[in-house]
C-alpha cells in the first residue's frame, strides 16, 4: 500500500504546489505516495458556500463551523490513518513524529483558516493537533505541506542514499555537522584539512564533535536531552 495523504482544505488549488516538484514530486509521479484534496466547501449548507461563522462570545475574525468540518472529515475514507489538525496550538512537529507517520498508512490533514476551527470538532473527532512552529500562518495548507514533505522523504526509495537520512539533523538528537564540497579553496577559505585526509575514523570523530558543539551552542533543549540520554548530568545554562 502506498502512503496516502488526504488534505481537507478550502484552498485545494494550493496542492500539490511545492509537493509536485523535486523529490516529493518525482515520488508522487512514480506513485511512491498519493495525494488527494477534499474541498471543505463541498459540505457548506448555504448557497454562498460559507464554512465559517462569527465566534461565540464575540471577538475578531471567523471560526470554521463544527458541522461542516466534521462532515468533510466523515466523508473521507479513514483507512487507519490519523486525522491531524494543523494548528499553532498543537504539539510541535518533530522528526520522530515524521518517522512514525512514515511507518503508517498515511494521514488525513485538516487545514484551518480564519481564527481556526470550532473546538467541538477537535474533541468530537479526536483530532491530533500538530504545530510546525511558534508563529502564525494564515492557513494550515503550507503547514500540512511541510509535514507531508518531511514524511515523504523518509519513505523507502524516495531519497537515494538512506545513510544521508540517518546522519541528518535530529536523527540522533543532534544538529548535523557542517558540509563542504569543491572548490578546495573559496575566497581564501579552505575545506577543513581533516575532511580531505581520507582518514574515515578521524572524519567521523570530527563530525560528531562539530555536531555536539553546534547543538550545545544553538539548541540547549536538544543538548540537555542528549546529555540525559547519554547519562551525563545536563549543563546549567
Ligand atoms: N487563531 C489561531 C491561534 O491564535 O492559534 C490562529 C489561526 S491561523 C490565522 C489559521 C490557520 O492556520 C490555523 O487554523 C491553522 O490551521 C494554520 N496555522 C497557522 N499557524 C500554524 C502553525 N504554526 N502550525 C500549524 N498550523 C498553523
């Protein structure tokens, strides 16, 4: 069975968008995964196709209606796939969640617009809430594309060399080491000598040291977790 994504949206024309080019696009063309959109407006109950209404309790903006969003969710075949709501209030998306999703049959994505969707659908349909970061986008479509892209590149055969995946940032709980390629000298800057030494063990050690240093400097949260996993008391910040 191919990994399949269904996206519930009021902007179906945004898809496949960037997912239709490069690695994910090639894999889509080769049916290594599948993508369908489902227009939430199909479930609108008035002739204007409205999917939203004013917020109960007052306040700015509009809220997507529970009955309409639920009808869209219920119209899609589940096939054991999790139903994910893209929302800044969700749990932060991680490489670990991308790996879990890639190991499953696919996912159904609900894309919010306006102020978001009525809480009763989230509760009533037991939606998994995922955020792609601490900032607010105007809709869930780009956020769902980011999750789909991160998952699709983990599917078997999508990225050529599978070692390039296992060494990437976050896979070992660390940021990746820096990369270099030809020319040997660029604007007076040389490739670190060790990388051209041909000494594989020293290169591995150098890369690990770089990963540790970068993680410690830039991501104290990951660094603490890594130290804990390796039985080291976390550094005081
Ligand atoms: N009122 C909401 C809040 O303050 O949490 C923001 C709504 S936002 C303007 C509209 C939609 O964009 C959301 O319902 C969600 O689907 C999507 N969205 C915005 N930022 C997101 C993020 N960081 N991660 C995932 N989805 C996001």
